[in-house]
């Protein structure tokens, strides 16, 4: 695995990921457009979960290209990329089990969201996250769950509407798992660290 980290730190790879994540973020906001049209203004920031997660990572990549670390963006990125990446994979699997089939868009969403989750974790050794970054990101993440499942601003999967309480319960624990992973990879003493500037 020693060859992986120099590759991840390569500026060409960072530029490629930046372009891919910008494109994915734009598409993600477009995909949510129909839901955002009838979302109250005060909830707008909490509806497009996945594109906002990839937007956080865009800022992380920009910082890396500037040979800097933006710890708050790194904390938000690793938590939300993993959480919403895995969430979307599971939701599309549920659509498959409920309907007995999944269209091409569903498979594309599964692949792209799984890649989201993986990329956030791969760059963990390069992150420089402080406790206040982690706390702010944790509040954002859990607050988003409240907005989604108390005010019902969650991404709409009409085929899964009957399972909203169970999905809400699953999502809460997925948040806890995501926070735990971020702590283990980025916050614990003697964690594995690398320098993007080298």
C-alpha cells in the first residue's frame, strides 16, 4: 500500500479529483432541483446532502493544491462523504429489493456514491482536524438528521416512503458510525499521518 499515498498526493491526481468532484457536485444539485423548488428557504442547505458533501471535498482538494489544510472542511468532508455515500448505496439497494429492479440511474448512483465514501477515507492520513472542527462537523451531521426526519426534508425516494421511520433510525446510527470512523482515522492519538505538502 506504500505506493498509494504518493499517488494520492500527486498534483495531477488532485486536479483530476477536483474536476470530477466539481462536476459531480453540479450534477447533484441539479438532481435535487425538483425537490429544492418546493423546499422552504430555511431548509435549503440541508436537503441536497450528497452534493454538499462533495462540495466540502472540493474545498479540501483546493486546499491541498494550495499546499494547505482546511481542517473544518476536512472534518465535514470525511464524515458526510462516508455517511451519504453509504446511505445512497443502501437506499438504492432497498429500491431494488422493494421493486425487484433498479434502473441504470440507480446503479450509477450506487457506484458514484460508493466512490464518494471511499475517496473521503483514502485521504484521511492527510487531514489535520482539530477538536473544534470535529465538534462542528458532528453538530452539522446530527442536526441534518433532525431536519431530515423531524421536518421530513430527507431526499425523496417515493418507493421507500413507507419505510421512513426505519430509514431515519438507520441514518442516525450511520451518523454515529461515520463520526466514529472520523475520530479513529483523524483524531485518536498516534494515528497514521502523512503530509500533502511533501
